[in-house]
C-alpha cells in the first residue's frame, strides 16, 4: 500500500488547515502525507503558530497556499474545515470529510481571548485527526 495524501482545506489557509497539517504530521503514521490549502489564501496566522508551539509543534515555516499550488491528482482525502463561510470544492474522485470548525482568526477580543480560540481549534483537531488513520479513535 502506498502513501495516502490528505488535503486540509479552508478559505484563507491561515489557521485551521495549517494547524491540522502540523498536528497531523506530528501524530500520524508514516503512510500518510499531509497538505493544506485555501480558496483565497492569506498568510499564516501568528496565533496558529503560537498555539501549536505550546504543544511542541513548529509550523512557523509553513506558508499559506492556494488550490493551484497543490497537485490535486495526488490527493486521496479532502478534509474541509469551514464552519461559517463557504468551503472550497475540489473536483474529482476523493474521499471527502467535513469538520466544521469556527475560524479562530475571526474571534475578536483581548489577546488572551483570541489565543483561547486558537487553542480550542487546536484541541478539537487533536480529537478529530486520529479518525483519519484509525478505526478506533480515542476522540
């Protein structure tokens, strides 16, 4: 069996999909490859970097990418992470999973409140991600 490629997809590719990519790379078996992209890519959010650094994962070198930067023919699974916005659609025959996570980058408030939103997204992703590679997730 070859490597399974999973694409995490949202709009800006600045927070949720970037965190999912970093968390998955740190936790998944080696038979998986992880990518992330957005339909309207922005820039990697510094609080996404901070929230993952708290759990020992460095995503500071990742960059926001658009769908045109991804070899979609190599993707086996697309995980969309949009909640309040319209998720991008990837054509083709792929396994599709939808995890509606609120965008922590949209949270207003103090620095502590904003970081708490990124931590909540990180922690929810940590619960959901094992379902990609095991039939008995602990989430």
